[in-house]
C-alpha cells in the first residue's frame, strides 16, 4: 500500500491546465505550453504522504533545487525558465513555483550511487550486484562504493516503486547513444554535488536525476539534489553496518515507529498526524540542509 490519506484538490488557476498531482508537487501547463511545477509542503515517509504538512518545505526545496541547477549549469543545461508566479495564481505560490521548458522526457530515472543503501543494498545482498553491476564482497549497509555507479530505473505507474534496470536494458529502451550520454552526465553531476555536499559535512549517498530533450540538447529536468530526490546523511554520524540516519526524515521516522505513534507501518492504515514538536524539528532540518549546502541564511 502507498499513497495519500486524501488526495488534495488541485488549485484552479485561470489560464493554467492542471496536469497532475504528485506526492509532493502539483503540475500545470500555461498557455505558452510551459510546465509549471508547484512544490507543496507535503512530506512522504514509508510510502505514505503524511497527513501533516511541514511549513516552508515547498519553498525551501524549490530554492535548494534552483541553487543546485546553477551549481551544475556548466555540466548540463537545465529546464528552469523563471520563478514568476503566473497571473491569477495564489500569492503563496511565490518561492515554490518553477516555470520550466516542456521537454521530451527520457523515460529513465538516472540514479547515481556512491554508497550502498535502499534498493541497491537489497540487490547487493541477494547477488553482490546493483543494477547488474558486480561489486566487491564485504560491503554493508551504508558502505562507500569503490567508485560511484550509474544505476538506471524505469518509471513505474503512480504509487509503485521505480524498477531498477541494467545499463543494457536502459540502452535498449533509449538507444546506446542516449544511454551513454545519460550515464556520463549523471556521474559528472553526482561527482560535483558529492564534493560540494562533503565540504559542508553532508554525505550525498545517492541521487536521482531526470533528463529531457530540448530539441537535440539533453537538459536537466524535474527537481535536483533535494532531500526528496536524494539521500543525504550527516557525515559525522556515518557508520557503515547499520541504517544511516536520514538528514531530513529521521525525526519523522523515529516518531512514526515509536509506541507514541501507535502505527503499524506494514499495515493498511495511514500514518497518524505528526505532533507539533516533530513538525518543528523537521522544518528546522530542511532549513538547515538549505543553509549548510548553499551557505545562504534562510530568513
Ligand atoms: N521539463 C519537463 N518537461 C516535461 N516533463 C517534466 C519536466 N520536468 C519534470 N517533468 C515530469 O513532471 C513530473 C513531475 O511529477 P511529480 O514528480 O510531481 O510526480 P510523479 O513523478 O508522478 O510522482 P512522485 O510524486 O512519486 O514523484 C514527472 O513525470 C517528471 O518526469
Ligand atoms: Mg517525480
């Protein structure tokens, strides 16, 4: 099971066509054909969109993504056209709206991993491989890999998990030429971001990019290097051999799995509302991530 306790009604804006409500973002198209991505304050954990929002999360993650797009611009062009709030849209869209070039999307989620976690760890334990790539013996939960790897996935239907595929399978789907470009660019972007994060005391364990074509030009799309698309770990708490604390979600996970929440995460019932203290501490973590990475004060 996964999903929303209750899917929010999209905000109606004259002149914008609502396309999609994702777990965290709402998507519209304007009259010019551009894509409008509006990040909400919704948060997901254990495959559920939580019934409690984290104030400012949408703005913090939008600003972080924008900052990263700029840090990476010499490695890949990006899809952001402006941050203007469309006429007639609610004022509270300010700071969490991106007007983007509508691209011909490449149907591969481009994941780079420098450390073993998540679905990579599951596959490694089964077969000593990740996406079919052989890895050395003796790695454990949270281990750094000998070198970062490109581990593509194909998009599953809404609500399902993306499926890891081999490089060869990705190349069959998009062509060898494009697959080569995806791998090279993904690893270059990851390397840059990992180094920036490391200087700021954060481990970028893995991250997911999406690309599309603007004519013939491979262009970075979606959101980039936010805690929603990446695993960030506090470097000073990194200790292979156990699950690493998540930079942003740990308070929420700890609370949801504590007796206080009285919730069974393997069951069918949605998670309960978060206590105010957990909301506050989690909000502070998103702001801390933004401030540490960018060096810019949030308020
Ligand atoms: N520049 C772009 N042009 C066209 N499509 C884009 C562009 N940037 C991102 N997208 C697409 O927009 C969609 C964003 O949707 P969103 O991430 O909110 O929901 P989702 O991926 O369906 O589900 P989830 O909530 O699990 O992420 C994705 O399908 C993404 O591939
Ligand atoms: Mg998405």
